[in-house]
């Protein structure tokens, strides 16, 4: 007989007290306590379940939709590409479990504007989840403040704080572990304080939880109920030593000394220490997917891999071209198989910080940036292509475009000392055009010509003398169309439009 238990709110037990006390615990990490009825059942019947199901190492695929929450005005959204990176890094940590997360094709992200969800207590968090949770997928909500925690798993969803979702954070993996039934390795010790120089009591949590022994005697009914996770009584965040164990020594009820295992994601060791689930934890998560989330793993996953050597080709602006600092149109090529593009602009080649970023869904190949770029600056930009399946695309080979910003439209001093006239215009392709520049003084000047798509087609430096200067512009190789001539130096610029005919 197959016993099917209704899902239990993972942290319902600790909720009321946690909700009252969480404001007093600024270093609180995860809002979960307790153990689900499903896990109790599973741990009691594990051997039977394995007998029936056999050893299964097939890959299990979990669809997700990310809900990015802003305030009432839509401010404060966590960047979608950072959230996708968190899912990508989660996939690294779930690799040994043969569990892979992907984004629901066509429904990877939703945006919610609600200040009382953006920074919330548990009751508003519950409301946020209930009103927005979508069926047949893992729902992840990214907010500014998830009830004073880094994150929590509740009501069949996970809720993550922006500040705990960066690269190298394990919050998403930890909360997904709760979602898939795992308790903390220190189950029962949440909110408890103890003098660890003393032997631990036989039970903890108002007597609800037997305390786990170092010799493993009671490992199946104490702590998290897994025998391959050692005793751990540390319910505040802690740092690890070089052996990836706690600096704090603890004593079990028999007085035997031990240190906690920092490698376990379900512990409270700091993020850089933790990287794994134990084999028994992995078995439980997989069994939980089969029992409580069959709707996740029975869906066909999209399986559209992008080439790892992929680089989105940038069209313009590139090659240090001058552009108007508050009106820059970025153009790139479509990538086969991609369904979204992450565009970034930064004043530094490392792209940190970035002054502009945006994710575009669908076959988008250009965007115009009117805010945020610095004037008189060299800027770097790149475009990374992904799809809902292949969210972990490396971008070591991403092409980086460079452009220089200027205020080309300001009253410029060049006009005070020089005039420029372009003839003939239109000009027949193959016939040179002439830019006649009359200058009051001698000076250096540069000429850049770009086509209508912004591609640079000609660049040249000149030394002007006082009086009339004739700059010949060859049009060989220019196809018919519009071209922009930008004649500039430190004093300012002339912009001219040239029409080349057949
Ligand atoms: Zn937790």
C-alpha cells in the first residue's frame, strides 16, 4: 500500500515564535524549523521504498518560475540574470543528486510590485505565495527582506533575499533542500542556546527531539534522521576551519567531543564551507520528488543546449566609436536557440559595476540606452545569450564592444572656430565626396564614418591648417544608403549626414 501524506508546512512549527522573535535576530539565516510528516514517513519506510523502487540514478528535472518582487513602484527588482545565475549555481550543487533545475519555457520570470511583499513578515510572505504561486513548478520569490532571514521554504515555495542570492551564496540550494523535504542537520536546535563546553541534554526543543550521539547509536530518530550526517548542534551561522569543520567543539549527551561538518548545505556553516548533500539526503530529495512533486519531474524538459563556445556578435557601436552619451543604440546578432539576451554596459572591462543591464526575452537585437551612461568615458558592453534550459552558459568568449561617450549635441566650441560643408551630397557611390573645413586655427581632428546600422566604415586623423581644408572621402565600397560623418576633436564635433546613391 502506498501511503500518501498531505504536504506539511515545513516551518509551521516554528512559525509563531519565529515571527515574534525574528526582528531580534538580524543574523538569522533560514526561517525553517521542524520536519515534514512526509520525511518522518519516508525515514520510517526507507528500506521498503528502496526495495520497491530499486536504485534509481536517472536525472530528474525540476521546472521553476522566478518571481522578482519590487516595491509598489516597481523599484528594487533583483536583476533577472543574477537570479538565473543562482539557479545555475544551484545546478552545480545538485549535480551529484542528478537533479537539474530549469526555467519554464515561455514563463521563466514574473515581476510583482508590492511593498508589503518586498520587505515582509511571515503573514505577508504567506499571502504573497498563496496569491502568486503557479502550478506544476518550483516557485522562487526573490525579495528584499524575507521575514528577517536569508530565505525560507514554506507553502511549497522558496523565498530568497536579494542580499543572499549572489554568486557563491548557497541560499537557493539550501531552501530548495527544505522544499524537497530536508531539515537542518541541527534539527531541534533552532533558536536554542547552550553552553557547548557542557555535554548536550538528551533531548532538545522542549523535549521534542532526541539529541544525536557521536557514536551514531540513535542517528535514525535524532537530529535530521539521516545517519550519514553527523551530530550538529549549531543553529547560528558559523565559520569553518581548514578541515571544513566548525571551530566550535560540542559535546554529545555522553560528553564525547566533536566538531560539526561544514560541507553540508543543510548546516549553518558559512556559504564558502558548504558544497554537498549526503547520500541519504540525496535519496530523500529524490524520493520526495517522486512522491510529492511528480508533477515536476513528469513534464518534458526542453533540452535545448547552446554551444558552450557561443559568443553573441556585436554590430555596433564597436571599435571605440564616439556616441551620444544619453542616446546610444546597441545592436547585435541573433543567436540560434537563444530565447533571452542579457545586455550589460560598464565603465570597466570587468563589467563590475555595470551602469546598464537588461534582459530581453524573444528575438531582440537592439536597445537604446538613454540613462545611466557616463559622459566623456570609455564604455564596455556585451550581450550574453541563454534559454530556459541552458541558463549556465559560460561567457568567457563573449565579445566585448567598446565605445566612447560624448555630448555630441551640446553647443560646441568647434563651431566657433570652424565650419564644415559636405559636397556633393547625395554622392554617387565610387565618386569621392569632399568635406570642406574652414578653420580659424590649425588643429588636429578625427573623422569617423558609420553606416545606418552604426557600423564604422571609415576612420582617419587630419591636421587642419588655418584657412580652407579639403578632406576627401572615398565612397568606394560604400553601398547605397545613409552614413553619419562625425568630425571631432576636444573642442567639439560636427555631425553630417551623407547619402550615397547607386
Ligand atoms: Zn534552513
